[in-house]
C-alpha cells in the first residue's frame, strides 16, 4: 500500500526541519528575560514576563519535538546538519535555550533552575567542544561558509555564569566565561576579515549580522554576576555591544530588501541581550539614561519578536519553511 501524497509531503518536510528553529527558542527566552528586567527597572508586576515564559516554553517544546521527530525518522538528515559548515553552529542553540530557562526560573523555582542549569551547562560543554573539534579538524572551510552564526557556541559559554553564579558554581562559571571570551575574540577576527575582504553575506544571512551584538552584551551581564561591579572591563564590554548595534543599524536598508527566512530570528536574541545589559547597567550604576535606553530597546524588541512570530506562522502555513535549501 502506497503512502498518500499528503503523508509523503509531510514526511519530506520533516526531513528538512531546520536546526535553526532553535534560535526561535533563544529569542523567546531572551524576550522573557528582557521583560523581567524591564519590570524590575520600573517596579512593575511580573505578569508580562510570566506570560512570555509560558509562551516561550510552549514554542520551545514544539521546536524540540519537531527536531526530535526528525532525529527519529531522518537520522541521516540530522547527520547532514551536523556536517554542514553553517548549520553545525546552530546546535548549541539547544543548550542556550535551557540556560536561559534556568535564569528565568531562578527567583520562583531555584531548585528546578539548578537542575535545568546543570543539563544546559553539560550539553553546552559537549556541543561547544564538539563544534570546535569539527572546526579545527581536517575539513576545509571556505570564507563563504564563515558567518556570524559561528558566534553561537561562544555565546552559550558566556551565558553559563548568569545563573551559575547565583546557584553557587562560581569556578565553573569562570571556566565557561573564559572559554567563551577567548573564542569570541578569535571568531570576531575571522568574521570581520570575511565581511571586509571577501564576498558579501548571501541575502538571507544578512540578518545574522545582529549576532555581533550578542557576545559583548551577554558577556557584560555575566561579568556583573561574576564580579558584582561594572569596572573598566564591564564598561568596555557594554560599549562594544552598543558600537556593534550601531554598525548593524547602518545595514537596515539592506534588511528591508531581504525576503523572510528563519535567519531573521537572529535579530531577536542579540536585541534582547542588549536590552538586558542596558537595564543591568542602569541598576548597577544608578543610570537613569541607561534605564531609558533599555526601555526603548525593550519596546523595539517586543515589536520585532511579535513580527517574527507572525511571519514564521505565516511561513509555516504557506509551506515556505522546511524546504530543501
């Protein structure tokens, strides 16, 4: 008995279920934490961030279930993702979502937050080491394959201290922070060389330029957790994040001409990280100016994520996603 065309088409789409979908989880969890930071800065109740957390968990669960189904029914396709020079960098987005969830659970469920943090940290370590081992192996890479997406494994490392320090794991937090910082600097050099001296990014990868903002913004928040003060290095990290945000802003006319793709979700988490960093500095330095910067960024983040969710749902409805590249 032959399978129906509908089932066959659905099975084929599952084989092309993108690992990049996990950036949706990062973006939604980033929105949750940014809302929570805004609530704290302005003395508001937690209703908005709690609602965002429920929505984030729902979407993250759906994304994880979809990729698990792909792994069960199309293991060769998952292996192809792993061996792809660009898609491999999206795998650490899975533990990053868990680490962000642990931050979101710190106040209301610290015991559960600790368990989620351990799972996220272990998976982050395994995937980050595996990705780096693949990078420094004997596979040749071309400059065209180097994109800001490669920052994702480094970003995951510097997220670990944000909940790791409050949970009582400072030494592990410093270990991850140090490794993430080193590889951010290495990758920043490589990516800037690619952007300045080689062919421009392909159209659908242009939004990933926003990922340049994430490492210094997240590192600033982690630095505050590790040291308890802004310090000179903290000022440098936050300033670098703002500089990269301004540089990405010069590319907005290009963004407006690009068709929608899942790569647009690259706008969400870095913007959330910059928002959270601004509120964190506002609290640490009693800066009303940074609190207003954070508020403006939060408003922009809500608009961006709302648009991305709606456009992603429309893309799923139109079968524009889960198609061969």
